[in-house]
C-alpha cells in the first residue's frame, strides 16, 4: 500500500512538472533529443508548437516528412510547415511553396498555387519569396516571361536582405556600367549586398567607385639600350584618389579587409600610409600578407618596416625574416635576397650572444673564485687574530697567576727590607750621634784654640803697646 502511494505521488509530481514546462523549455528539450531520440523530440516539439514556437512547428514538419509519396506522414508534415508559415517563419512558407512548385513532399505540381504562396511571402517582405517570383517571371515558369516583373521582384528580394540576389543584380547591371543608370544600379545593389554580409561585394564596390572616380597616373616607360620595346612589361597605372573618394570607399575597403580579402587590406594600407605614415599602415600590410591568396608585396613592405633601424634586437629581426620568407615563397626574388642576408645576420647575433654569455659566465666564475679566495683569507686572518688574542689572554692569566704566587714572598722580602732599613737607620742614627759628638768636640777644641790665639793676640797687643 505504501509503495503504491509513493508511486502515485511520484507520478503526480511528474505530471505537474511536465505540465508546468514552458513552450520554450519544451523546444530546448526537443532540440536536445532531435538526434538521439526522434520520438521523444516529437513529444517536446508538439508542446512547443502548441505554444506557438514557429521553429518547433517547422522542425516537427521535418521529422514527419518522408520522401515525395502521398502519405499520412507527408500530410502531417505539411500541416506543421503551414503552421510555422502562419507564425511568419520564412523557411516554413518557402518549403510549402517549393513543394507545390516542384511537385514534391506528397503533392502534385501546381505552379499557380506556388506563385500565390511566393507572392504572399513577398508581401510579408520575405526576400526568398520575392526572389522565387523573380525567377518564375524571368524564366516564364507557369506564366508568360516578363523581364520587367522579374527585375521588380529581384529588386524587392535584394532590398529585403537577400544579398545573393543583390550580387546577381550587380553582376547583371555591370554589363551596362558605362551608363549612368547602370553604374548607379551596380553601386546600389553592391552596397546592399555588402551591408548584408557579402564581404567580396564590399571590395567589388570599392573598386567600382575607384575606377569611376580616380585619375590614373601616367608612367613613363624607359628601355635599356638594345632592349626590345615589346618585351618590356608596362607597369599598371596607379590611380590617384581624391580625399572625397577616399572617404566614400574606405568603409567598404575596411569591411572587405576584416573578411581577410588581401587586396582590400593592401589598398587600405596604401591609403593609411599616404595619410598617417608607414607606422599606422604597417598593420594593414601585415593583414594583407596574412590573408588567404595574398601577394608578395604586402609581405615585403611589412618585413622591411619591421626590421627598419633594428640593430641587434632578435625579435623584430626574426619577425622580418618570417615575412620575407612568405614573400620569397610567392616568388619575390628581392625578398629571397633579404631573407638570406637577414638569416646570416641573425646567426651572427646569436653566436655573438652565446660568446658574450660564455665570457660573462667565465667572468662571473673568476669573480666568484676571487671572492671566495678573499673570504678565505679574511677568515684565516680573523682566525689568527682570535688565536693571538687568546694567546695574549692566556699570557696575561699566567702572569696574574705568577704574581699571585709571588706576592707572599715579596711581602716577606718587604718586611726584611723594612727591618734592614730600620737597622740601617739606627746605625745611621748612632753614627750621626757620634758625628755630632765628634763635631761638638772639634768645635770645643777649635774654640779653645781660638781663645789661645786671642790670648796670644792680646799678649802681642800688649807687647806692641809696650813697644
């Protein structure tokens, strides 16, 4: 019972989710399964078609379509194609109309019905319907041929965005390009085709305008002595463009160059160089060389610009060699010569760089050795200095130890010396006393002698007086 309840809940949830899927989501799921599971894709496309997703209806028609026999599948297919047409899906309308026009897809041929369907499409500004009508009236299929009506419907198809029809119209009117009306028609149709993505028509249009409005420059021909005049190739005249003409054609040239049309890029480079210089133009010379079906000239000019004033910088030199090589491969002999000389120069620069690197490496090695040697000597000197200081400290400690050992002996000697000094002083004192005593005795004796002398003098004086 529980399992049954769980299953019921799951199925209910699935149905809710399925019902809640939007037409857009159903269409995306149909796209997902269209290759691996067509039946499942049909289920999702049906839901999307019911939600008025025109492409889903058309895709359903393609899935049901089965050959050209009358069958239920083809009838169902036509039903979905018609609905997509009702939703203004151009491919659906064209498919139904083509079926009636060619008698395919399970219907008999009915060009009248087809013409009505094409006309209805053209009224809705569907370019393919107008183009088909133009084809019918141009060839007289199911009706009388009418060139005027054919041109009218082709013109509608071109103006509604069918650039292939515009291209055809431009090519057709080129037959009358020498007339003013023919030139104007070519420019008109080429412009529409260019603006709708036909890049080659952009370049064709630019050339048409240039050829019409430019003034050719006459080039004098010169011949070497003895040279046959008929064998000399006459250079093509180079047109001079007015500033107004350049402004008119440059947008078309740029569109063509963006589509990698080599000639257009080269022309733009020439225009840029005349206005802004080679530095600005070089980008377009490069594009001209890189584009498919390029000529050697753009490669040569770009390579020459890249290596100009370059001495030893390998990057631009190698870039120049790359583009000289491209020009050389297209048969330009001057580029081949430049390429050979440039490769020689590059090889020499690379060899010089290797030699210099080797020299610098050797210098670095020698400097490292010198540095290591200096550091070793400094370390040795430091070690000797430390050792010398250690020895001095040891000597000082030894001396201090000896002094400490000698101090008691010196004290004893000092005491003995003091006693001797004292004894000496005592002896000196006794000697001094004796000397003093002797001196006193001497002075006393001297005094007695002086007294005697005085007495004698006195006596002598008396004698003199007596005398």
